């Protein structure tokens, strides 16, 4: 990858949202987390992604999160804002909020809840770009939540027209990711950024030509992902495998939550928040309602995993 496609490359964690007891935004903990990740050497900040529990946040709370991250960042790193919502008009409200606050890029899924046609998805991205043509727009491939896999020819077409600057691929399918990279090469779209959201196979993704990673687990251990990025860029693949394997052991925090009483989202994000609370970054591991919280035994198991496999604070 050429550095010409910066600023969005490398490690761009989706920032987890801390809550106060009344479920307002804990801005002090959020500031501490942003500062910690910047000092760890990450390359960009992704505000209001899935790991931020963005689907649970009111428009006002989204604004508070974005204001806090941008203020704490103070221009040091590029900031991407998720403008994720069910329909284009709702997304356009978030685009206006993000643009007003001076973000560098936008991240959007296809519309969801309603059943959409490929033509409607394409028009969705066109309208978002038209509302903020000065900002980079990243398509977010998230079939587990949106029930749509973004069509690769559409991505390439929109990239050629200057609508899309890249993709965050959280589809979990290595063949799809490789196909996007291959299509980019065929179309000679050097500046179309491909970021993987598959945080347990980053070494594979980099070997296959991806430009960076958007790791939710990067909230817990940003140092490991920065180290992995640098090792992959140096093409030291044997060491990269070792780093990835350690990261994957740490990822066990996302599976501690009991699936018989909570969903995968609550277990995963609950594990991240429990780890951040254990590390002293978050004042509380509180989840947005109605995510089920981890219990005391699960918190203890998360702490043990963090102590063994993370770089700590």
C-alpha cells in the first residue's frame, strides 16, 4: 500500500462508549480512552461505530461522543464518524452533525430494516456523498446486522466516480475481502482504501493487500495492533502470526458472556468494557440498555484474560 492513501490506513479502532449511571455519556472516561489510544500509536479514530453501541445512542448522545473525541484528539489524528442509521434521511442528519464538527471522513452502512434493492443502496451512498463532498466516505460492509453484502462492482463504480474513498469490511469472509482488493487492483484504484474489521485474521488481511484494520479489541490493547501493523508492513510474517495468535487469545474476553442469557453483541462489547474497567480506563463497564451486563464471575474471568494476554494500560 502506498502512503498516498493516508490518512486512513493502519490501526483505526472504533471507540467504545462509556456510560454514567444514568446512561449519559461518561466524557471523562471517553477522553482517557482516546488519549491512551493516541499514545499507543494508532493511526486514526473511528467514532460512532458498532463498538460504540451507536444503534443505542440518541442523536444528542452521538453529538456528545463526537464532540468529546474531537476535542480530546485536538487534530492529532484523522477522525471518521459513523453516520449509521436505518434510512437515508436519518443518515443525512448525522452527516450534517459530523460535518459541522470537522471530521475527516464518514462511515455508512447500507440502509436497513426496510428491504432494499441494489439500486437503492447505490443511491443511498450517492446522497450521503452529495451532502458532504469534501469528506471521505467509507462504505461499511456489515451483513450480520444489515443483512446485505455490498456488491463489489457497485463499490468499484462509486469509487471511480469519487463517491467512495474505501470500505470497512466486517463481513468475516476472507474471499470477499480478497475479491475487493483484486477488483481495486484491476480498476487501478490505488487510493481506494480497504480496511478489515476481522480483527482475528489481520495478518491474513495484510498479506492479501488490505490497508489497515478497524479492531474493536483495539480498545483493550491498541499496542498489540500497532505492533502487528508495523510487523506486517515490514513483511515479517512469521512474527506477525505470533502477535496475531496472542491477540486471538485476548479476544476470549468477547466470549466470556453467557450466551444463554445475552446476545453476542452484549457479550462482545461487555467483554471490552469489562476489560477497560479492569484496566482503570472506564469508571464503569455499564452497557446501553437493554444489553445484558456481565456478572461478577464473568468480570473476574475477563480480568484474568486481560492480565495474561494484554499489554496493560
